[in-house]
């Protein structure tokens, strides 16, 4: 139990498998109890009371920096390294993430467990904020720093009993300075009356600053309170409309979670909450379904690394917990209770302690059926490490943090993503940024050397085929620039009826022109072992094997490469030529839980794929009928 109560996890390498392989994180985590949450809070408070400096892991760029406590001034650019030469690096974002976690733990220990030492330390550190010149990021603009500090001041000043009066006065002055000095001019400039709220304007940074400032202004009785709340309500309504409309609005799993953590925190205390929850129910349901549907079986704290998905950003857990309570979602409560304790943000721990007094633990697991989500189509057999999930990316919103990866397949099984993705968009120029965004970053087709340039997937089918097998079809044509007018690119996915993962993809091309080259790039989970047997590629964790094959063409061992910018996954390439610009390519993935060395047998008759699997005598699987 002690490993699950660390005040902060050790820094991990920034690559997609680091958290999957972290030995401190249990697979198939047992549901935690109210007593567990209370103990976690006590243990984290002990850690924070002994802390003398903040050690911040800037995982994206490989820096680790220390800040003395209390942080009694806004760090200046001259105090920081360069980070990335082409921009002013936002050092303070990660610092205030850590500070907010610390302050929420101290606050909860003080208010929920009567830890007076925690309360005194919290008061002194919040009082020190009065000496900050601005609540800005390094580039001197209101943003995430403003929002996080506003959120903590709102929480701490909501109950002024037991405060040291000098510290209370300083914390009040800090809150008022944040609103008067920083938010007031920014609000007039950033949110002018009458300017249309386009999807691009709903980006997480300004919206987080807006809703957190609105919450603080309401609690302080500030003159801008009504205007800030009015704007935040308009933003929420627009977000809900874009989310459920044809635009399929999303910033990806992590950044949706980041936005919704602040949005739901503001909404929780809003007088119009009930009305807005009813009005935005479909959008919030869509958001919760996305977070639930993209989790990794056996490790429900992790998501498929679609777009800019970062396991270091667990904000979605708190937002999902609030939605589960407001909309009575027992499936969401079931999932949250099985997230390892060490992965729970402080806000989740504190709010769950209160919610558990009102709502009993849930025994209702989420559904497993094939379903369309906002940014993907996903299927799973269950939620334990013995289960698997197949996720087909379907981006349709041209927003920040998203990749152009329509049809990209990821396979999660045995608490790992065996077929994976770079999972982040690197901002440092050079080989690593190239790796995360170039033609070899995804397994969707690359046509004549050109990868997708638009997030314009069309989901055509999400249903069972005539044999009752889960099936989806995506039209990827609009994702590619410069195709002939008559061109068409389709990708089908079937889930075979087998005890182990059996996933079949079919790519169909029409009207692409003579001698069109098609490339595909398959990224295996980091630290899995590769082998090549009878034209198939085999990935192994030492006890289980995943086979990848394509009928009529062998995988070549020489095409397995490690890209210069990658931090883990090896990539297996495959090339073919469509002589007449029209054709079909099948891909078969089969998981062998016994770790055997015999691949499936495949053949193609007309437009139908026929597969037989080792250990299944007399059973024939047919796809494409």
C-alpha cells in the first residue's frame, strides 16, 4: 500500500510506454475504499509538510528544476534556462500544477482532518502570493498560471474561519490583485462583446483562465463577476453545441480533461448549474464516454495515446468524477474506483471523500460494445488485463494537440498498447518533432509519400456485420490533400469471433492514378520484442505474442527501424504499388496468449479474407462478405 500513497510519483521517461511499465502502478487495481482515500490524504499531507522545495519534472523537454518554498515571487525569465530556443518556454505551467496539488492537499488535510500544521503552512504560502508582480506566464499574458492560482484562492478563501488574520489579508489582496491587475484588462481584450465564439476560441488556455477567474470573482463579490460568468456560460453552451454537432469538437483526451477539470469546478458552484447540466447533458455524456471508452484494459488510469495524450495530465479523473455524480453514472464511478490511488489527483481524493458519504460504491461496469466516440471508434472485450481493446482514430476537429491520423489503429491488451502511437506533439524543432508528426507516425495509409493533412474522417458504419461481428467503416478520402476528384480511400475494421484478439483491417483504394505507392507504418509498443516468422511480424512480452500479417506479401525484417526522434517504439514499414490506382490491402492482427510461434494461415478469395488460427481446428474465419 505504501507505494500507492507516494506524495508524487517518481519522474518517468517521456514516452508512451513509461506509465504502462511502471512497477509502482498495479494492474487490475482493486476498488479503493473511503478509508483508503482518508489514508492517502494523511500520507500525502505528511509528505507536503516535510517538503522544502518544489522539484518540477519538465518531462516534455527533459529538464528537472527546483524552486524554493514558499514561492514568494513570480520567477523571471533570467532565472530560467532556455528550454526551447524558438519560443519563450512556459515554465510556470508545470510549477503551478505542482503547487495546486500541494495546496489542495494541505487544504483538505486542514479542513477535513483537522491538521492544523497543514493549515498554517497553506496560509503562509498563499499569503506569499501577494508579493507576485503578476499572475502571468513567462510571456506576460494571462493564462493557465492565472487560472490555477485563482482556483486555489477560491477554494481556500471560501471558508475564512481559523485563518491567521495577517495571512488572510494578504491572501485576499493577492486574489483581488489577480482580478484587478491581471484579469480585468485581459478580459476586455480577449473576450470582446459580440465576437463570435469559434471552435478555435474555445482552446483550453483562455477558457481555463476565464472560468477560474469567474469563480474567484463570484466568491470575492468582484464587479466583473456577472460579466465573467455570463461569458463562461456562453462558452459552455458553444462548446456543448460544437461537441454534439457535426464538428465533433475535442482537443483530445488529455486536453479535454484539462479544460473540463476547470469548467466543472466553476460549474459546481454556479447558481445556474442544474439548468446548464440539463441543457448540456448530451455533450457531457459524450465527454464521459470518450474518457471511459479509450482506457487501457487493466490500467484504467491510462488512455490510448491518440493525438496529444499525456499520462502526466490526470485532470480528466476529477472532471469525470463530478459528471458521474451529477448525472448518476454508476459506470463512471465503477471505473474511477479502480484507478490506482497514486494516480488520483488531490481534487479527486478530496471530492471522493465527500461523495462517498452520499453515494455507495458502484458495481456496474461500463459497456464494452463497439461504439463511436467523438474522436474514435472503439471496441473492447472488458476491463481487465486479460481483455483487449481495438481503437480506430477518427479525428474530425481541426484543433490544437490533434494529429491527422484518421483510421490509425491501436491495440491494447495485457495492460499494454501493443500497437501504439507517438502520443504527443513535440514542440522542440528537430528529429523528435519530425518523428511525432511525420509520415511514419501512424499506421493509416501514406499515399505517394504524403500522409494525411486534414482531420476529416467520415464514420460510415458502426454496427455488427451479418455474422454478428463488430464492424466499422471509415472514409478517409478527405483527410488527404491533392487526390484526384474521383479518388476514394476506405478502411474497414472487423473484430473476429475468437478467445484471443483477432482484428482484421481492409484498406480499399479507388481512382488514385497509375502506379500509386502505398506505405504503412506499424508502431509496436516500446520494449516489446520483434521476430519475423513465415512472412509475419511477431511481437512478444516474453509470455504472450501478437502476430501482424498481410496476405500475399511478407513483412521484411530490414524494414523494422528506430526513428532518430523516437523514445521507444520501433516502426515496421510496408510498401506496395497500385498499378492501376485501385486495389485492396488486408491486415490481420492476432494475439496468442500462449506465446506460440505458429502464425495464422491466410488466403484471399475475391474480396473475402479467409483465416484459420492455430489451436482452432476446423474453424474458419471469413471477412468482407
